[in-house]
């Protein structure tokens, strides 16, 4: 095993697998279109259906600039992801790239980042979905769930008592996604694609109706909160671009990954960025900045805007119904990404091998999926969403920084690695990616850094006492034992 120092910074060799590993491989069933819809499904919804109420109070009308900044940063990162995903198309995404490029201890840190990122993101989205679900019940059936079953008993950031016990809709949503993922990834991808098309249709409706109420006065004093407000809002918004990483987590389950992954990542980014910016403009066109600080905006903001614009609950009900259906897809894909990253971490020995076991019938990691879902459901049921947003953003940003670093390092250490897609304008794009992410990180609150630091400390302690002692690289006997299941000769 060598010295501790050598172990901390050793890199996992990039070895291509040439034989089947029974019970530890995922089925390659996804098409490029389904994968692109995974990216859109995990992204559009979180930043639009309920993060506007978190970001607009920070930046005012300049939140549009915040969306542009976040989109540019995500775009630069997408190019870096595309190169690595095409060269190393495995399920671990950022974690796997880091292990190959930077070494074991950095891979563990990034594993902590992405597990935090995905786990908290699923919980945050589920909590937000609960508000639209109650809005739909109110508009269609004339009642809503009582407060005791709609919100956590933990006070929000304002310190006010909630009157709640558990956010039951959020728990149920996570449970439904768990059952679908257990059923199979192909079925999950098909359901997700349908939900994404519904989501895009509903948001197109919102854009058209919102712009009919355009009021230029809502854009006065555009930069009222200045650069700090723009960066703070961009930090809150940025977690919603987690979908780009979610695409990369499907590297072992997509057909022809070397071509499909770059196309899906870049295609999803273009769709997502366009929708985000247009919806933000339409929302501000229809309502003043002050509206987005209200309780109504925080619970089901876009539906309320359409009700106010049209004077009838019909369009708001349609949007709430679309949100209930489409935010399901965000939860589904993000939960999927969490399980696939844990799958890769288990394969490398850092968590028990049970997390890498695949059911012979469904070809899905059932134990892995159930454990992750239970933990996420507990967080969703009992933690208010305003404690969750920025925590997801910091994990996403750290992951994006490391992906850019991995591109630079692998270009130097593995110059002969086959790269079906190469980052243009290298090394300018990776360097700009890092700079943009650092800028957004500077706008996050101090408490977010404290939470993040505490979590990483826990992860490192776990690695020191368990992970490093059980790592597969400690005692592997053949390259095949640590090989990535790419098998390019099977790709069409």
C-alpha cells in the first residue's frame, strides 16, 4: 500500500474493461435524446418554478444578469464536462474524473461535494414541489393539506413558528421516484422525457402570458443591489445547473457514450439557459420586484403570477399542474445521479460493496437506491428549503472547478488519451471556468461555507478511518479488477 502520503495522492489508472462483471454492471439503454432530456429534466424546474423567489430579492431586476452569469459559467463547465465524459464515460462523473486526474484524497473531497450537492438538491426540490401540489389541490378540489402535513416543524430563516410537523408531499414524492428508479433506468428515462416536454410547454405558456402584461416600470433602477446582489443571486441560481453533472453520471448507461455525452450536455445547456432567461424576463415584466419576497411567490410563484395577469385561476392551475408533473422529473433525475455516484464510490471500495450490487432482473442498484431515498426523504420532510439552496450551489461550483482542473491535468499527464470531444480554445476555457465559479462562490453567505466546511471535515474523517483502509487500489491483483466498464468494442 505504500506510505500514507502516496496513498492520499495516488491516481486511479484509466483501464478499459474487456469482460462482463456479473452483478456489478448497469445496462446501456439510454439514447442521446433521452440523455439530453435527463439534463433538461434535472435542471429546468429548480431554477424557475421556485428559485425566482429566492434570487430576485437579492439582485432585483438585475437577476436577469445573474442568470446570464450562471449560464456562462455553466456553459464553460459544460465544455469541460463534455471532454471528460467522452474520454471517460463512466457513472461516477466528477468523482471519477477527479480520481483519475488529481488523486484519491481529492476524489474523496469531491465525492463529499457531489453527494451533498445531489442529496440536498433532491430534498430542496421535493420541498418546493409540495407548495405547487397544495396550490393544485386548492384550485381543483377546493382544499389543501393542513399545515401540520405540509411544512417542517423547524422554523425557516426568519425564525417564525411554522405550525407544521412534516412535509408529507415531499416525502411521498421521493418515495415515488425511488420506486420508478428501482423499476429500471429505461422506464425512468421515458417517463422523464414525457415530463420534460410537458414542462417546456407549460413554461412557454408562462412566457407568452407573462409578456402580455409587460410593465417597463418593473425594470427601473435595474442595478439597485449592485454587483454583490448579482453574484449572490447567481450563487443561489447556480445549483439548478446540476443537470449538466447529472448527464455525466449516466456514462455507463448510454449507448455510444463517446458521442452521446457531449451532445447531450451541450444540447441540454442551450435549452436550459434559453428557458431560464426568458422566464425570468417574463416574470419581472408581469410583477414588481417586491412581489417575489411575498409568501405567495415563495409557495407557487409562477402560478400566482398567471392568476394575477389573467384575472382567473385557470391558467395558474394549468401551470401548477405542469409544475407538479415536471418537478417530479427534477427529483427523479437528481436522485438517479446520487445513486450512480454512490455506485462508483462503492466500486472503488470507499463505501460497502452492497451499494454496487445490481439486481439481475432490473439491472438497477436496488439497495443503493432505497438507502439514498430514505435519507433524502427524511431531509425533505423535516428541513425547510431556505436552508438548502445555497448548500447545493457550493457543492455544484466546487465540482465544476475540479472538472476544469481535471481537463488541464489530464491534457498534461495523459496526452494520448482518446478524446472524441476536445475543449475549444484550451486552456482559456478551463481557466475561465475556474474564474467564473470562484466569482459566484464569493457571493455565498458565510453560514453556507461553515456548513460546507463541517461536511467536508466529516467526509475526510470517514475516509481516514474507513475509506482508505478499504480502497480497491490497496490490493487489486489485475487491471481488469479496477477497469472502467467502457468496452468501446461493443459500441455501435
